[in-house]
């Protein structure tokens, strides 16, 4: 499975349409193959991001908030979208790879940051 995570700093980006950086990872048999790569977008654009997802053959998208029209489009293209995820993108990748990530997940790293403040 090929996973794309919208990222901002070390976290899952809070908004799909304002994402300017993504992480792409190839996972198989609950292992991450090779080194995940990051890509910078020319500009934040949900349409450009959807086009990249199709072009790269992504099977799963992990993001924060996403507009319903983009969610429906990606679902129509048979791409699984796990949205409303909050926390470090590395934890999101590991949870998705293990098969435990669900929409609305607040990852332990996000909870820890709140407690530290």
C-alpha cells in the first residue's frame, strides 16, 4: 500500500487544502519499505494535491480536515481517506502501517504536547 500523509512541521497537517508538504511511504506486510520521501508542493492547492495522489498511485491518504467534495472525489477514485487525524505524522504512519489508524484519531504525541504546555 502506498500512503500519503499531509504534513506541517512534525505533525499531520490540520487542513488538506492548505497543505504544502506531504510524506509518501510504501508499506507492505506491516513494514515500511525503503525511506519515506517528502515532497514540497509549489503552492497549497487541494486540486493539485488530488492530482498528485492520483499520479503517484496512492492507496491511502492521511490528513486532518478535508472538504467533503475532495473526500468524495478521492473515495470515488477508490482511495481510502483517513481524516481528522491529529498528532505527529510518524505516529500516524506507524499506526496506519499496523492497521490501527482510524478517522478522528488523536495520537499519543498530540496528547503529550498538550500536557507539556
